[in-house]
C-alpha cells in the first residue's frame, strides 16, 4: 500500500502530469498524508477496526464534516467500498472481476507451493472454493461495510441490492457445484 502511494506521487510530480503548481507545499504534504491513509485503509487485516470505528461514529455521535478526522474516516470508508465494490456491480462485471482476482490468488498459491510454504486460504487452485468464498466474503465483509455506508448515503442502496442479488447467484452456483461433486 505504501508503495502504491509512493508511485502515485512520483507519477504526479512528472512534468506531464503535474497540475498542482498553485498548491502550497503544506497542502501537498497534507494531501499525501490523506491519500496514504485512504490507501492503507484497503488493508484487509485492518477491516474490522475501520468498520467498527465507522459504525461507532455513524451511530454514536454525529459525524462532523468540519473535523479532519471524520472527513478522513469517510474518505477511508469510501476507498474501502471502492476497493471491494466488484461484488456490488451487475453480475457480468462481478464475475469478470472475481475471475481476475481468483487468478491472482491462485498465482500466489502457486508461488507459495513452489517455495514449499503453506498455501494461503482461497489460493489453492487444486481445491477451488470460489462460490463458497464469495458468499462468505459478501456475508462477513462486503455486506456489513456497504450496509453501514448506505446508512449514511441512502441513495447508494442500489449497490446493496445488487450485492444481494449476486449473493443469491453465488448460492445457486455453490448448490450446482455441490450437486456435481456428490
């Protein structure tokens, strides 16, 4: 995640992309800090912490958009939603991105196998669990995040509705795979 922010800022400062000539150095430094926090929020090992903090701010005290901390938290949650939004897209886009991500995970598992390491969950192409994995990811990660996002932004409900429909389709695929396997 740090690498991505670093590359983005190096690219931003290339003459052909630089558009911040009228922005102060202090503002650019603050912008980099916020961008870094947003990108680091996509680290799934921190998901529960971000979601808990978001829900407590959302349902406890009112979010204060004059507060830099609250604005940063909102940006982090929006980035988290964008990061895993493939499961809230229409089925043809959902499946396209799931296939791409699955191949990435399988390549990681292939490399772990080559290095004689334990193969990470969902990364072993010899034991495909695609439908089950997607259902669990929706149930435990995507749905809670997006439902709390819709609490703040009700017009985003279409994403939750689409995700629920995709969850139903993953359930159908899982049942079909289970029938074939037995």
